[in-house]
C-alpha cells in the first residue's frame, strides 16, 4: 500500500526521497509524487504509473531543496492519475501533505470545506487534510496546532506527513490507528521520515516508531514526540540490524526468486538462539511462559490473513499434535467482526509478515478487549503487531520485498513447530525422548530446504510445459492441506491463472466434476499419515483423464508410475514436511509468472502491506 518518505537536512532531498520510494515499490502503488521546498516555495512533481515516470519527470523538471516529502499511492478514492497522486498542496500553496489511510468522514469534510469556498483539485479523501491544515493555520498561525486540530477532525486510521512554507524548519509526522507505520530515522544533522524501514535504511539504522495518536515534530536536530492531546512522549530508539544489501536483488531476476532461495538462511536464523540441540530443548523467552501458565491455556486462536493464515493452519496441526491443545484458525477479517468467543484463558496468536495488516491488527485489538492473552509472530521489527502483543516471536527472515510471501511463510511454520514443542514440554504431553527427537528434526531443516531448492531446474521444466494452463486444482490433506491453499494462492496472485485448493477428501463432493485433460491437478502426496489417501485421490483424477503434478518423496515409485509430473522433495519428518513441500510450489508459481513475462514482484491490484480494510 501507499509508501511515504520525508527528508530534512543539508543534502539534496530529491534523490534521497526518490531512492526511498524505490525501496517501497514492493508495497504496491499506481502513482507517485514528490514535493520539495525550493526557494521558499513548494514545488510539486506527480506522475501516474511506475516510479520511473516520476524520475523522468524530475529529470526534465529538476527540483532542488533540503526539505521534502514523497509518496507512492495505491488508489482508494479517485482513479490512479497524476491529479490524484500525493503530495497534495493547499489552496494557499503554503501546506503540503502525504497520507496513508482512509479519511472515513471525507465527504462530510469536503462538503464543509466546499461550503467555505475551497476548490478541490483532486477526487481524493487526502485533499481534505491539507485544506483543513491550511484553514487552522490561517487562524492559529501555528503549524503544530493546525496539524493537531486537523487530525482530531479525521475519522479512520492514518499516517500523515506535512510541511509548510510558513515553518520551513520542520516536518510534522503523525499516526492514528493502524493505517501503516510511521518511522522516524536519526542522522547527523539530518532526519528521515518513512512509512517503512527499508526506505531509510541506507542512511540510518537508528529509528523510532510512532504509536497510534502520536505526532512528531521533526527538525534537522531530532524529533519531539507528543500525543495528539499534547502530552510529551519519550521516544524509544531502536537499532535496526538489517543489512541494506538484503534489500537488493543481487544476482536474481526478481526479489521473489531471491527470497525463495534465502530460505536456507532465514530458517537457520529463525532457529538461532532458540534451539538448544544439546539439551533437546526450545527456548522462547519472548513469550514469558511457565508450566503453570501453559497448562492454564484452554485454547489457542491463530489469526492472520492470506499466507499468514495458511501458516497458522499448519500450526494448528503442529500444536494439536504435540501439545494436545485445541487450536482454531480464524481469518482476521472475519474474527474482528464476529464477536468472537475468547476470554482470558484463550491465547490469540496473530501471524503477520508486515505486522501492519489492518485486519490482523483489528483482530488483535478485539482479542485484547475481550481479555485474551496476545502473542504474535511477526517479521517487521518494531511493527504494530509486534508491539501490541504480550509476547512476540520474530521471524528473523530479513526484509521480504516480493508481494508474494515466501520466506515469511516457512519461518512462522518453524516458529509454530518450536512453540508446539515448548507447549508440549510445559504441558507434559511430550516425553523427554520425543521432545529430543522433535528438536533434532529441526536441525535437519536448513539442509532439507537446500536440497529442495537445488531442484529448481526440474521445476522450470514443468513450468515450461504448463505455462499456458488456464486453471489448476491443488489438493492436500492433513498437515499438507494448507500447502495446497498456499500453492494455489502463489500461482493466482502472480501469474493471474485461476487456481483453487481443496482438502483432497472433499474432491468427491464437487470439484471432481472439473477434472479433464486440460486441468492440471497438483497433489501433495509425501509420505505422511495421509499418504495412502492421497494415492487413491490421485488414482481418481487419473481415472478421469486428469493431469497430475505430484509433490512426492524422493524414490517413491508408486507416485513415479502414477503422476504425469513430479516435484521431488527429500524424505522429511512429516510434521515438518510443509516447510519442504511448499518450496517447489513457490518456485513453480514464480517460474510460470516469469515465463509469462509478468511483473512478479508487484502483481496487479496487490499491495505488500494491506493497511486498509
Ligand atoms: O503482512 P501480512 O503477513 O499480515 O500479510 C497478509 C497477507 O496480505 C499476505 O500474506 C498476502 O496474502 C500475500 N500477498 C501472500 O503472498
């Protein structure tokens, strides 16, 4: 979704802002813009489409100044166009704003401002913000107050960044609710503002995050943070350990491909410091959990959206198997509005790569209101989902740029496996010997993942053969049923090929009617407790002339004889098998999309971090 970058200092703001926006392209956008304070005036450049068009425009009509803000927009109100792109400048020409979120009462505000004579130049909700600031500034003469009064008039969730020619020594940044983060970066005699860390990572590692209903007055020297009500806040400084190089494509054609191949490292990192292989134990001190508390938990509800929810579905099998604790998986957008039945004996566990997904955050807030204990598994350090929780496990995967989530799917599965072992130990459902065995299995994961990734050439062959398919059906059972969902999601979101997933046992209740020689059926049939069932499902597809692409264990001759194509994976302890079975499906989706010449990292209509409902 929308990205924000702001700069104040001694350097030329334009390249810093444009480079920062480049780092946020992965979030998804349809237009971009920049405003710089030049010779005491606000100079604006905006373009529809890719950032390169804005860069070209700035090349033709250069900007110069040491203070500026930029934005990539994902349209909500008004079509994608230069006119609707941010930044928006007030009628007086003195105030400029960029904004993430939705002004829910914008129609009412627009009518009010129009009645006072304001002429709107765009169809956006955001433009109401800049005219309100202008109006309050004309009365108060004080920018901080004008922004504060404006924010208090807005309904909904927002990240807002403003500057004005009247007070050219500052940028004001604010956050209300969960419309994405606002991060402030500290430099030497210069400061940065952004919606996400990667935008400013090449300039600083020292950052602070605004909480909801906080605003920061950012000058070259630092940031003064206060609540919207004017109460001073002492900002907490975080040191970001990400390597900026991790946010580069390197030798790979797309971020998605790079991120698929990073999974040996990301899974090693997520294990690091948490597994004691000598003692056969898992440590998750972030959860602050003892045996008494673990036994007092009646139920876990895992919530999240998209890929994160599918990781949760794997987690359900892991926790129920190892810790004998009931687990439900509830899609966050449903959970938040259903008056869910949770109480203080329920743990609500949110999973989120970005930690800023609006539905997931709202589900967490709903759980909090009902007194549940809140845990999260999150990738983006310092994000809301990390901060809202009573205890949070960091995925440790580093930045994930491709819109299609890959390494942020396998890392939470491994985290959930560790959690299941810990709960099993504390609740007394795992014997010492079994716990040691499960921990030992974890140590094999990086090697098993590496072996799957080494088979990419075979996946490319299958992708070549099937790249023109129009539809696909994905089937799985048990712990690999969510992998069918995840495989289908990967294919549809980046290749635009229709793909459906079903628990394989459901096939006979309807989807089998689809099977014909034009419909590839992707069946996950590794040697787990559901193997025989999957074999009979594959036979049913073959009996109806269907094409079967199986994900199977190396050396399985029955599958070799039955299936038309096979993605081979190494023999893996069945509870951990989703971590390997998903890998060929990620590579398959990637190569089909790449062969079709599509924009793999920024698929149409999608955003990396979905900060609106
Ligand atoms: O940042 P989150 O993990 O909360 O994002 C949740 C979903 O929006 C995300 O997983 C989405 O489904 C991806 N595009 C899947 O590849």
